[in-house]
């Protein structure tokens, strides 16, 4: 059987540099890489009409039930990482589509989280711009030592961020719905309620998985508790935060500022209100965009495809 493989959302056109897909092409597999995001669900379905295998980069492109219904040729869907909230895994199974995941870097997202926190604390983007414009020192930053770091979600990423906070001399508190005091203590944090976390934190950073339960975990109440000296950092998923409330909090000064790597709409569209909001540091979802991470993502995807073609799928995901 002839197979067609689509590599989606290869924004930087680097997929072939991180995995050798030529071996697949030598076996007769047609490989097509798409750099631009699809503008609509219909555009996605049209492009993948005869495709049998797809590599999806994180949640950049959604695969709900309606998409599987319109792609009868699709047999294998590989997502980078071992979880993808944008894929209806149950619907995939019903339509005979095998879904597989890949390994990922445990350090890429935590490191970016800390880079954003340091940058917003010391106003680095503004200072760099003003320096190039001929101005010497235009802002006054703040130190992290002695401040309180509030971590929402103390999983693999949150625990690394907790260690960074300790290294910088911060008091670390944490909350999530199922977090225990013992688990928090093992990570070097103190378990508090969500209300207390946003009340005492100088910096609140989000590290929850996106799900119907976690959507809008941070809303107006939490942002007002964070207060005019508080910083919000989000490198997890945009919908964890009520975007309308966040924009208001920035424009009306409820919080000091926000460092954001994720958004409710991605790629972020021109005219999005966060682009004009004050006291923000924005990056284009770079949390997992590292050489090391891409080697695991694309290399793992190639392993998955090879195993599936051999009749022995690996790293399969189920609902």
C-alpha cells in the first residue's frame, strides 16, 4: 500500500533536520511538510484528503470527531508528546485511527518559564529596546530573592520550577486540585489553597494540563487577589486563564504584569487585545521549541511510524 505522510505545523521548516524521513521516502512513502497553519477545518480536511499518516506538533492543529469523520484514509496520527488535548482520541479509535505519542524534553518548558520570569522582573525587553534607542536605564526592576513563588500545578514541570525558585531564595507555595501536603513538601513547596496562593504570591506561575476541569482556573477573582504587585507567568496553556479577565487586569492595573508564552488563539492573530495590553512580555509558544526537544519529538515520531508500518505500534494513546 502507498502511504502519504503529512507533517503539520512545521513552522520553522526544520522537521527533516531533526529526523531522517528519507528512509520512509525510499520505501515509497510520500512526505509533505506544511509550514503554515490551516485557516479552517475545511482547509485541513482538503489538504489531508488522501493522507494516511499525520505528525501533529502539540496542539497546533485540532483533531476533533468531525475531522476524523471526513478523513477516511487516515490510519495513523502521531502527536509530539504523550498527551494532546486537541485530539479526540476516542473518536480516532472509533474511526480506526491509531494515535501515538513521543518522548519530550522535561527541561525545555521549565527553563523558558524562568527566562520569562527573570526578563519581566528586570524589564529586559524594554531596557534592551531603550538601550538601542540611546537611553541608558529607564526602569527599576525587582529581585526574586525573598519573594513568594506560587506554583499552580506541581507536576514534572512545576517541580522543576519549584527547584529554581528555591535556588533563587524564594518561598515556594503550591496548589492543584489533587496535590497533597506530602507531595508538595517533597518538591520543596508548601501546600496552600488556591485563594491563599494568589493572595500571598508575588509571582504565580501555571503548570497544569489543559482539560475541561482546568480551563479558566485563573479568572477575575484570582487576578484581583494577585494584586497590583503580582506577576502572572503562563507557559502551560492559554485557556487556563480567562483571557478577557486577564486583559482587563493588565489594562486596569489589577496586577503588575504578565509573562505569557501561550494564548487562547495560536498563532496569535493581529489585533488580539493582549498585543496592546501594557506590562506584558509575550513569546510565541516557545516552551518546547528547542533542538533537544525537537530531536525527541520528530525522532520519536519517525520511530512510531516505522513501528506502525511493521505492524507493531508503540507508545499508543487511548482515551
